[in-house]
């Protein structure tokens, strides 16, 4: 009987490769599991005191906001993908994490205490967003304390990227200005293409079609999605800090340009195939046009930023002088 138990233990250990782990590694895994459990209890069971929410979980509150397109203006459905992107970045840099020097950093303790205070304050103020931001700080501050700056430096982007998970109400105020920007640029683009059009408020009026750029068509949803996508693309493709931020900031005009392209496509379909098809079926599927234009511009701007212009002009000058 004892032999059977021993064999089962050996099989289980071999299956999970526990025999390859040292005692220190097993202790670290156990300690990390305790911390993860603590964070789950803190933010799932003690994360929300808002009266009109039927849960105390900050996670469930966030999930509800991701799927709510009725009472919550912006579309945060991309929030489900954000944690997986952060984990993928960490996995991609796993060799750097293993090779980074590790030592305790006392400043990390200050970050952890500040984050816990923010969570308590967010619960008292009934502001779950503050609690969620404090969770992001904890996910960065705990490794900073135990492993030091060299490890925490590698975690800055994966942890900061999680901010795209947090629904931010104040961004809804951008919907109105984005409506006017999209309709104004749409009018200018259509007239530039020779299509008679004039704007009345946020409506585009033409002898061939009538299109109203409503709040859902303002481009706020695409702006949120494109900033999240561009942040990853800039992080992965650009070599310098300045170029990363430059490409990320370009995501705002890129998203607006994509929305203008969508408006133009709706107008063209309305002219060629009729108002009903243009503002009906094509309108519902025109988001693909928006992201095709926006992603193409994102890649194009990224390629332009990657060019070594000093070397380019040096070669151009050399070729020009050799011809003369």
C-alpha cells in the first residue's frame, strides 16, 4: 500500500516536473500563490462598496463595464484581450527576467503601501476605478520590492498596459468634439473628392445622401481600441523611448483619419448603391473599413519612424554628388 502511494507521488511529481525544482523555487511558487490569493480576496471580496452594484467584486464590476454598451458610452469590449497581451509580453521577455539581477528594493514597499491606501480610499469613495488602478500598482510594486529595479523595469510596460482595462468615464466627454471633428473633416474630404456636400451640425447633407454622425459614430470606440493597439505596436517595433511615444500619440489622428475614411465609404456606397444600403448594411459593417485604414496608417507611420534619416540623406547626398 505504501509502495502504491510512493509510486503515485513519483508519477505526479514527474508529470508536473516538480523534481526539477529546487526547494527555494518551490518556496517562491508557494509564496507567489499566497500573494495572488491575497490580491484575489482583497479585490474580489473587498473591492467594491457601490450601492447600485450587486457585487463587491471590482473584477465583476469591470467585466460588466466591458460588456455594457447601453448605459456606458464608450466600448471597452477590447478589455478582455488586454491582460493576455501583457502576459504575452512577459512571456516573450522571460529570458531577460531570469537573467536580470535581483535584490530587495525598499522603495517597492512604499509603492505597495501607497497602492493599498488607494484601494481603501477607492472603496470608501465608491470609486472602483481607483481600486483597479491600485491593483495595477500592486502588480508592479510587489515584484519591485522582492526583486528590485532591474526586474520592475521590464514590468513597466506590461503593467502600465493594463490601464486599458479600466473604464474611464471622463473619456465619454470626448464623443461630442469627436463628432464635430469627424463631420467637419468628412465634409472637407467629400468636397475635395468632388462630391457635393455641406454640413449642418453633425449631419452631412448631399443631393445623393444624408448622413448623421451620431455619438456611436464619433470615433471614440475606435480611438480607444487604436490607442491600445498602437501602444503594443510601438513598444514592439520602435527602438527609442521618443519614437515609441511619438507613434503612440499618432494613434489619435490615425483613429480620426480611419473614422473619416469610414464616413467617405458610407457616402460612396450611398451614391452608387443607394441610401438604404449605404446607411444600413454597409454602415453596420463599415468598422472594417475604419480599422483597415487606421492599421495601414499605423504601420506606415511606424515604418517612417524606423528610417534612419541621417543615413538616408548621407547616401542620397553621396549618390547626388557622384552623378554631378
